[in-house]
C-alpha cells in the first residue's frame, strides 16, 4: 500500500528510546533525495518517525492515482517540497464512455492549492482529469518555473488552453498532449511559442486534428537544440517531415505525420537518407496511411528501434514483414489486426527480443476476422521474452491459450479481448475457463489480467486460487454467480484495481470483498446485480471507503447500476454532481 | 421506379449529403432503431441476490449486438474516431455511399449501397445508372459474355469481382465500385479471394 496514494498518515513506532543518538535529519534527507522509486520511498517512510519526516521533506515527486483518495491540502501538508505531480482521476472505464460527463476529477481544486504550496512546481502529468482552458491558463500564469505538461485521456479543454501554455511557460521542456477529448479549434496554438523559447525537449501533438503552422513548427524545431521527442499529427506530410528531420537528427523518438503522399523518387531517397542520419532514434510512431510505397524510408533506423507503434497504420503482413526483418532489436510493438496471423508469424520469426505486443482491432464492429489464436501462438513460440500482451480478436481457443501460457510463463500483463461478449472456444464451444486458468496457474508473476469470452465461475475460481500477485483485474460479460467475484475477492491478496461490467454479481459478491477494499485503490462495477441496499451496507461497514453510485434517470431506484468504491482519507466528495450519490 | 428530384432550395430535407440528384430506385431511408446502450437489455428488477445464468440460454442475458453495447469492445474514443474518419464510405445512418466509376465515362457517380438487399438488385441498379448490360454472375465464369464487369475495391485495397462473397461481407468491405470493360477484365474472373 502506498501511503502517498492513500494519504494515510503514518503513526510511527518511534525510535528506540534507549538509543542516545539518531542519524541527523540533514543526512537522512540527502540520502533519501537519491531515492526516486516511490515504492522505496514508501518503505523508507514506514521505518520510524525520523525517517518518515526526512522522507517527506525530501520528496520531489508524488503520484496520486486516485484524485479523490486524498485532498490536495493533505498532500501539501505532508510533502512541502514537491516539484512534480502525477495525478489520475476518473475510473478507467471512462475511456469507454461509461462515466457520464461532468462526473468530476476537476484539476482546478488541486491547482489552487499547488499555487500556494508549490510555487516552484515544474511538472504536471494528468490522466483522465477534467481540465479546462482556464486551468491551463492558470498553470501557465502561476508557476514561473513550469517545465513539463502531460495530458493523457483528459477532457474539457481546447487549443486555446494550449495557446496559454505556449505563451507563458518560458522554460517549457515538455508538452505532451495525447488522446484527449478536446476541442481542436485550430492550429494557431503552436505559433504562440515565443521566438526565444529554445528549451523544448518533448513535443507531442500527434492526436490533435487540425493543421499547425508548418513554418512556426519548423522554426521551433530548428531552435530547440535539445529536442529529443517529436510527435507530429496527421496533417504533417512527408515533405514536411523531411524538413523537420534534417533540423533534428538527434531525435530519439519520432511520431511521423501522414505517409500518404505522391513523392517523386528523388524525395524518397532524400527522406531515406535523412533517416539514416538519425542514429539515436529508438522509437517510431504515427504512420497514418502508410503503404509499401514509402515505408522503406524508415529502413535505415529499423535496426536500432526498440519501440515501434504501427497502431494507426492499417498495413498487412507483407509490409510488416519488410519492417520487422530489419528490426531485430524490437522490445515493444503495437500493430493493427490488419496484419493478420501471417503478420504475427513474422513477429514470431524476427523479434526474438520482444517483450510487449499490442494488437488493436482495425474495426471493433466488423465481423471480419483480423487475428486469431494461431497468430497469438506464433508470437508465443517466437518471442520467449514476451511478458505484456494486449490482444483483440474475434475468436480464441482454450488449447491455444494453454500453449501460450506454457511458452511464455513470464507474463506480467495478459489482456485478451475476444470481441463478442460470451464467445466460447470456437472449436469446442466450451467456456474459456481453462484458458485463463492456465494463464494464472503458469504465470506466477501476473500483475494485470483482462478476461473475455464465455466464462463461468470456474475461471474466477482459478484466478482466486492461483493469481496471488494480481493487482489489476478487468472483467466483462463473465461469470455465472456471486461466487465468481467472491473467489477473486477472497483469493487475491494484492488486488489494487478491479473493474467489472455486465456480470451477474450481486450484493453478496460486493460484500465478500469487505476486508479487501481498504487495501485496494478502487472497485468499479457497472450493470451487475447490485442494489442500493447492498451498497449502503458496504458503506456502513467500511467508514474509510467512498461508496458512490452513479444514478441513471432510467434506473429503477432500488438498483445500483454503476458503483464506484474507493478508499479515501478525504471523506465524501464535496464536488459530486447530482447524479453521483455517496452512501 | 421512382426518380426523386430534390431542389437545392428544399430546406426541409437535410438527411442526404447530396442535395440535387436523380434518385436511385427505391431510395427511401428506413433505419432500424439502434439501442444506444445496454440498459434496454438489463436484467429485470425482480431478480434479487445472485442469479444463476446458464451457458446456453438466459433471456435476461442475451448478448446484445456488438454495435449496440456502450463502451465495448474497450477501445478508446480517440482510436474509434480515427477509424470512423478513415472509412471512405460514410456509414452514418443516412446511407452508405460509394463512388462508382465506369471505364470510358467522363465522370463518376455515387451510389447508396444500403438500399440494395442483394447482388441482383445492385446489378440492376448499376445497369440502370450507366445504361449498360452486365448480365448474370456465375461462380465459374464470372460475368462471361457481357461487355461490362462489375468490380469493387475492398478494405485491403484489392480489386475484386462483385458476386464472389456473401452479400453482407461484400457490403461491409466494399469501398468503391468500378465497372470495367470486359476486354480489360480477362483474368479477373479467376481471382481467388
């Protein structure tokens, strides 16, 4: 348990009263300032009161994984010297439209406290927070030395807010805007970076949709000599990419623009040549509309690539093979299922060092087969170091997954998404229980699991019995009775985050986790069989949990169709909208 | 066969992307109602406590069609929107328009595939639109004997003979149509999907 996340005050056992001397605080602080790992810092803070104090005074970075688990005042009181904050808000299922607008996670209440407590704040990384243009302007105006802003999966702001950041943050080193629900009102924002701003090291606007002024971008890239990460959006074409790369061959990470372009062959050679000068490049992404016509320009850097993100390129196996045969150092690979099983065979045969593979569906609603169990098998055979998989498919078999588990016993993250709810093993028509059973039995280091397909309580019995290191569990359209959830809640001691939707788990399942919830970060249950009474009971038994029900006006009043339970030391939310009821 | 002429000044009909057109036969819109979330399929409130669902048949648990389940599969909105933008055919509620070209014709046409329920109807519509004869499809011979051969570009960018795959599969993968002159199409009938 991370005390920083829970904001739990440590009540120390104190120093040994017979000892006459303790280590001087200054010594402790200096030593602890060398510790960056939050887990280590957590452990350090639990040793004794002196260490707790030295740790909290020397801490520069804090991660708050649930913005409602602690109040900003508490954080500021405990950690006075923070320069960098990571803050996460909404439950993960908000990414899939399961959380209504206006739910909360507004960053402004945090910013108000930070403005006084941390005037020297340098970095802010927000995930699933509600961020307005006013908040962005607030950041730009209130933190003189502000350096790094990262917004991932946030919503509520527009490019106007980015204008404010560009205008006022004189020392900006990082601007990373990814996959947010924003109003892209136009590309002028980039032009607001002043001529004398040369500090930029990371610029990622790949998911913004409108065109930016290329001249201003070119000038920015040219004068920021320390730029190492540049990810442009789809509106930048290959000609323009060429110009940018010539100015910044030192880049370590590049996100290209569109590859759809009629380049004359001379230009293709130029671009390939330019890439050959990028000796530090280890990460590539972008590739919108890439085809074999122009993909070869990247061949000169393939040999050094460790992370290749082709998840916006609907390429087939032929293109993928061409790239992978030159990319033997790959550690992480993201592709679209247009590559098919054949493409995954190419992964298996070329990428011996691969540790992470993500296969996204080109069309989540298409009936056409993208990748199947044989692609997954091929990868498991060829990539023995694989420990992270995210795999979207239409069909799967128990036998294949069992074999995959044997081939790759080191899985830490196993996220399998069979896209039709309740889909059985397509060969035997049986539930997929044995598949996930094999995974949890064999992969003893498993920390994250997403299950799918037709599953009975047996699958969960396996999880509860074997997945002793499991921290994150995602379940949808699975299980046959309350027992399913009970097996998990009683069997998995290290659970941190559980998210469940559309499962037949009722109040008794919810209450079976009573002893777990305080050591967990959060529980989400939607469209299960929970009632208001059950949730009230939970709230009554556990005082330090917030049990929140998101009411839908179409709901029966006795039902609790969306429930979010999380530990907190900040009490019930003060900013809950009318449709969020804290019990 | 109805031909509907719509005036550009007709302000009361805003569903169609094209304002002035010679309508294709039978081009009225009737869309099935799409349930936007799962709440329509929720278990009844009379169930309390644990409910046992059998694998086979559970009327309160009938799996909804993929398209109708909110937030499933779990793909982030950004990625989903990108896919929507990429689809060259507009699959909004008001029709599925694809470009249709005919070799030798000076300009292309646009056709709403949603109004057809079968290949027969589609071929008839094409013949009407371009005043040509396409004839009948056979698995072995394609459209042998006719001067014009209907082909389509599929999702992978390949040009395929119209008629080989089941209608539904064709509908979901057809990006555009091209009526080739049969002299150019030799060899196309022997394509394997």
